[in-house]
C-alpha cells in the first residue's frame, strides 16, 4: 500500500508483534476505529491477545515465523510492541513493500542501546551521559574506569530494568557483568556502561510523528527503581528553557528515525538539571510511564499512536505548558502494581477499596502467570494538582493484593 493513500479504518488490518499491557491498550484503540487486529507473542493468552480478532504464538526473534504470519495475514501495518524482535526480517519486509511502524530502521536502531546511543551522541551530537560499550568483563572494567564510579551497567538489549545494576566500585563489576548476561531480555553479549549524571529529575517526552508533523505531550515525570518504572505523573514542572531543549532533542532524534514516512508515538527519556537536558533512551512505541495518559489526556498515548499510524487528525487544542501547544491534559498520576513469587491465573483483592478513592481507576492487564516479579496492573488517578494525583494513585495501588488464583 502506497504511503499517503487515504485509508478507511474499517478496511485496515494491523499485525502486532508483541502483546503486552501497552499493546493491549493500542489494540483496543485500533478496534475502536474499526481496524482488524492480529496479535502475536511468545506465550498464549498474552494481554493483547485477549481482545484481538486473532492471535499467533511464536518466538518474536524468529524471522521466518514473522514472515509466515505476514504472508498469511497480509496486514496493512506491522506494529512491533516489544524490543526483542527479529529486526533484520522487518527490514527485509519493509524493502518488499510492507509497512513497518514507525519504520524498520527505527525499530532496529532502538531495540539495541548501542544503535540508539551512537545515533544520538555520535551522529546527532546530542548531549548524553558518558558511556562505553563492552563485550567482556575486561572491556567493562576499562569502560568503567573511563566513565567513572558510580556507573550503571545495562544489557544493550533489554527493558524494564532487566539485567541493569549500579557499580559503586571496581569490585562490583564482575557481579554486574554476570547479572547483565543472565537477566537481559536479548542476548547480544554486550553491555553499555554509563557514567552517573547528577540530574534533578527524569522525564518521558511523548513525541508523536503524524501526517501534520511532530507534536508533543506535556512532559511525564517518573520514578524508577533498579531501572524499572514504579510511578509517573503529568505534567512534570520544568523551566521553559529546559522544555524547549527537551523538545528540540526529541524532534531531532524522532525526525532522524522517521524521515518523511515514519508514523507513531515515541517515548523519549531525558535527564534534566535546571535548564540542562541530556538524552537517555528512546522507545518507538507507547511507553510504560505514559500509561498515566489514559486518565490525564483527552487522547491517551495509545490513541495518539493509532491516529498517527492511520494518518487521522491529531488536533492540538491546548496552549499553556511552557507557552507551547500540546495535547490537552489534566494533572494525573500512575503507580505500578507488582506481583512477587510464582502464580498461575492470579486474582486481585481489595480492588473495590482502591476504587473508593475519588478520581481513581484500576487497569488489570490480564497476564496469565507470574514468575519472580511482574507488573500486573496499574493504578491511575487525577487530582487538582500532581501532588494530589500521585497521592491517590499510590494509595490505591498499595491497597491491591495480587494472589495465587
């Protein structure tokens, strides 16, 4: 299908590669607009599969399996929703005329921290933390000496903090290397070691590439523990200068990844200290910290993603945050609900207690099992300001218990 051709949503078929909690919400938004949806993942009954028209189970890193499903379903759009995926096959499919969202190149570069960091720091000359890449413990030791202690060690392919740790001294590096190799979601045999930046806070700047250009949501502040999102809120207060710098960074990297044809939403992670801003990471899809937009915005990040994919209008209706136009919002917050241990068909207790709090919502993802620890649901809340919204979301989340079914 030629890019730019007007589409009737009812005639559009979308193939999702990855079917987690974010993918589930995107699938719902696509179906609301009349799209036919096919969901794929490595395990049965993944969240997005529970609402899709059809589903397939296979290893997302198996290029032949991806091609087989593409040839069978003949989708208008292929939408990757996870990091660990056979990107080389996506590049081939795109060259053959299939539409990959946002682009196959964007998916390939961002699935590997080495690709996106080199693009940002070395090609686009964006400010980042000091970093080195390492393919062995010896290289890690040399890299850590170069960036200094404390430093952060992350697998080049992973997400949600898997395999990530901090080394305060040289003696911590061996354990950090072993943890990264064991717990990373993708097995590249490499890590990135990053020097610490003394930032005031970190944000996710949700950036939408649509037919009208590039638009931004109000900045989402967030808190992480061991690299995994715990809570987020919108808007994050920041200076006009810092906001302008953040948007310029996001515009440069998203513009480079999309070119003229790419479409979709990007979660651009940034560190901020006063008026200084550093690029950190980027996801070419809805971001977990952006789940707050399900209550804080008139269009959630998932609806924005689908509208951008389908070339549907995204009106900018609010001008106020930093004097710049953004998607309309109200103060909101999210707080992740985790489960620990080993469970099959988990159930959720005290949901009613949580929902007694005014302005609060609960989203249970429907994941079929837990091994170790897993994010299973999220509490969402709005308030008269961010402080009130955060308090509501935190209180609601802590009331809920995930137990074995």
